[in-house]
C-alpha cells in the first residue's frame, strides 16, 4: 500500500505515518522508484499505535508492546510494561479526580 492509502485507512496524517516510521513503529519497504510501500496490515497496526498513544503510552513503550501484533504472544516483559503503564494512568486519573473534587 502507498503512504497515502495507509494514512487514509488509519485516519492519520502522512506526517504522522512518517513519524511512526522514524520511531520504527511502522516499517515500509521502498519501491525501485523510492516510494514507500506498506503491507496491508499497516492500517491496523497504525490504528493500534493510535490507540496506545491515546492511552498515554510513549513511543518507547509502544515499541516494546508492538511485537504482540505480530506474534499474538505477550511476553512477560510486555505484560509487565503494560501493567506499569496501567498503574501510571490510574495514578494520574486518581490524582486528577482528587484535585477536581477539592476545588
């Protein structure tokens, strides 16, 4: 798939897709003419990346979790990282709720 097709299918900008590629979250091959070519699975991968970003994960954390998409096996390290992220998000929610209630 071409970069514009992936961006449109995933609902992101071409610029965002290039950023994900820079962060090694998405990998594209190059055609003989130098154009990026993505596998069909790239749209779902980018949607998953967007979901993880919206949950507050950093690109570094996402990079550690992404192998799950390819293998459908969560390693102990991936599971630990996701639990740490869940705990971090819960703490932020609790702190925000507490501040909101005391104002």
